[in-house]
């Protein structure tokens, strides 16, 4: 029976609903009076890899009610059978740093193996609205922090219409009344189940150290709520460098007790990346709850109108106009075109991260893989938005052998789940392949998995990601996205205060 059905699985995939009944009846006929349980879905005969238990063996994965219900050494029966022979069956990837939180972005993330997409760096201004807008309409699981830049935009009446401030909220110290309002908004977001607080300190140079310490103290009042930080400064130039920026954050974490997560350590660290990684390791050895992440590219992307490009950016970033790329036209910028586009506003690509900083960050055992993707709803952006996870598996693991496969998977699954599980206990059932875990599963071909997007063409789906299941529902079959299927669920901390009493 196993042999008979194997050839049928890929074709079944395309016509899944129509053929479900037929397959189910075939199975029942084939098994006769057997009392073997029939699962909703069986992922058959793949190499199952679980970074938590270390399991690395051929198994059938039986899924029922959205959960992993069995890991069979012998064939299991399923109403739907996905043939994973020769493929790796891994926990679905958890992306902690995804600014693209809309249907087009999700449709590419899931084909890069992502089953949970989280906006934690900058976060969102309105936590209730974020979850309400996505409930029942989203292919992958979703979640967010409450935004410190967003709280500043609102409290300081900044004219920005994006997640990053452009006026007073970027550059000016808050008055005592404004600071109280910023903290009130953050407190409210945490009470409503935000996964932590998002800080983009390089985008809000006007936020004083005293204000930021109070933000940490606000987070620390909520069980397990980390502060996710884009550091205040970059690189190794004295005196405002990435070391002093990380020292400020480690001090605030220590003083307040709030856990700390440093985003994209290599694009803040630049040449100083190995030093920053050593600081994170040392802080952990001495008992501080601090984690970090990186993306596998040597260019970043941000808004050209942001405070990052205020006077002196060439020195801070160690680059000049020609290292900036305007993705709409793929042109490298000059002083003239920079000034013109800064007035217009929009996404710009910065070629600024040294290759050895990328290497150090991606191969460090400390870092989770997180994309920092920000695909625009119109389809422009950095290729990391659509190719991060396949790029690590294809280029760093297979081609260059810079990482072993289990270590790479750990960075994409278990590390992010562990970062969040003190805040949202439901995360204990993600990032793992074990009985009882959520059936978020990514099945890929280790021989062909590869990113396809480039700076000029960021809308190329990754290759080699064969099947993706979210809460037990197949959403990618034979590399193709199924339309109109929305099994994604909110990843949200327990709500502390009912909406009605706000
Ligand atoms: Zn950032």
C-alpha cells in the first residue's frame, strides 16, 4: 500500500480537496479491518530532525487536530499522505523579525519555510488592532511587540505615517508629560498581550537614556516580556559605537530585570560584531537573559527619510553614496540623487556589512536566524524578505558547510521558540517535532533548497521548500502555495486586562 500511494502523492497535492474522499476510501479499503488509527495528515518517510531532542531519523509524522500525534518508525495511515522520502522534515521556521505583515509578504515567507511571522523589532502601535486585522485571514501564525517608536509618534504628534518617526519623535527629548504618555501606551500594549517591547533606538536618537531605562522597567512588570532592540549606534568608531550601545542595553536589562534581545547584531556591530557576540556570551554566562539574531546578507534596507541618514551617516556607517542602492531603479546613488530621493521617501538598500561580520554572526551558536524582511505591499524590498531561511540552508549549510544542518535548524526553530516561551507559554509547543507539539512543519529538499530573490528581483520564491504545514493544514504542497487557506493563529501573551475596562 505504501508503494502504491507513493506515486500518487504529488498529483494528489494539486487537487487536494477533490481527491481527499477518494484517498480516504482507498486507504480504508487497503487496510481492511485493521484497527490502525488514521491521521488527518501523514508526512511519510522523511528524515525527521528535531533540534530539542536531537532526533534525526526516518519517521512517519502523524498529525491530528492540528497537533503532531505520532512519530512512527513504521508507516502510519493518513487521510492525506505527503511523500517526504529523501526530504528533511523540520519544525516550521519562526521568524522573529518580520516587518512585512500583510498577505503578499506572508505568501513569500511561507514558501521560504516560515510558519510563524513576528514583528518584534519595531513592533506595532495598536496591539489589539494588529491581532484583530489578521485573525482568521492569515496563512502563517503572527504576532508583535508594542512599539516604542510608535508610542513616541503618537505621544509627540510626529507627522510620520510609517512605523518609524520622521520629526520630533525621532530627534527630540520627550517632555515629562510626553514620556508619561509613551510609557502609558507601552504598558497598555503589554497588558493587551504584546510579546514584548520593540525599540529602534537608532531611529529615535532623541529618546534619552533615562526614558529607555523606564521602558525596560515597564517591560519588567510583565512576566517574561523581553525588550527587542535595534541598538543606538553602529560599528567601532569612538565614542558612539556599538559597544557603548550594547553596554547601555545590558545595563538596563540588569537593572530592570527585563530580558533583552539584540536584533541583527551584525548590521549594528559591523566590524565590532565579534566583540558584540563576546559581550552577549559573557552576559549570559553571568546570568543575564540576553539573546540575539542575524540575517544572511551583507546589505541592509531602511527608509531613506529616517534619522539614520541625518548628518554624519557616512562616518557612522563607513560607507558613501555609491554604497546606497535605490531598489525601484537599481541605481547606485550620488549626492544629488540621494537628496532627491530623501525628499521623496522610500526604501533604500545599504551595502555596508563586512562579509566576515555576516559569517561570524550566522555561524555563532548564539544567534537565531531572523530575516528583518520588510516586503512592501507593492512588492518591493530586500531579498531577505523572501529568501533568508533557504539562503542559510542552501549557501551556508550545503554549499559552504559553514554550519551543520541541525545547528542551522535550531537557529530557525528552537531558539526563537525558547526566546518567547516565558512570555507566551504556547511557544513551548512550537519549534519542535514531538508528540503534542503544534503541527507547524517545513519539509524541504536539502539537495536543492536555495534562495532565489536578488536585490533587483526580490519577489522570487525560494526553491526546494516542498511542503509547509501550519497548525496541521498543508499550505504549501510541492512548492506551490494553496489559495484561500488561512490556518495561521495569533502568537500572543496572556491578556492581563480585559478590553472593556481600559
Ligand atoms: Zn533594525
